[in-house]
C-alpha cells in the first residue's frame, strides 16, 4: 500500500505578508469600525503565522 502524499502549504510566506499589509491598510482606513478589533486580531495572527 502506498503512503499518502504530503500536504502542500496553501499560502506562502509572501502571501501572509501581502494579506497582512492589506489588513493593516483596512485598519488604518476604518479605525472606528466595530470590526476593527477582529481585523486587529487577524493582523497579529497573520504576523505569528508568518514568523514575525
């Protein structure tokens, strides 16, 4: 029986960097939004995922 193929990463480190930059742009443009806390948390999680 053959071994299962190894899963590939869906997003690259560069992708995390670009998404994090986009989230930061959104945060700066929407500081007063009720969703800003959620986006701020996402920004920090993306940094952790990318090894920052």
